[in-house]
């Protein structure tokens, strides 16, 4: 499970172990006890940014197994686009360049 903390809210990404689909849920508060991964190369680049766009992504078999977010820094307009894929009951993080 990954959880992104925004001012007063949290966005939780997890994997449905029965379908291997990604589950994205907004929450009012953060989940206590999760590891801090802000130093992670891919995830740390989103710190201080807001969600500009978000996409549900379905694979060729119709499973909603991925989610993508474009994060935007409102001060300098820098972006970080991250894709989250559910596979083998794990959420994988990928960077999107372009």
C-alpha cells in the first residue's frame, strides 16, 4: 500500500489481491504506522506538488490495473508523472517521461 499525504487528506493506493487491480481511495486522514518513503527516488519527486491530472488505466483484458498521476509544482510549474501498476498483488511504481 502507498499513501500520498496532501493538506488535510490522503490518497491511498493498494492492490486487490483477488483481481490484481489497483484500488485508489481518498481518506480524510493518513494511516498511522506506514513507512516514510519520501527519500525514494521516484516518489520523493512528488513532494510539494499537487495532483494536476489523474487517470484510471485498463489493460487489454479490461482490468483496471494501473493508475497515473501528473503532479505539478505551482511555483515553478515543474511536473512529475508517476504510474502505479498492480501486478502479483504488489503496487509497482514507474516514472513516465515525455
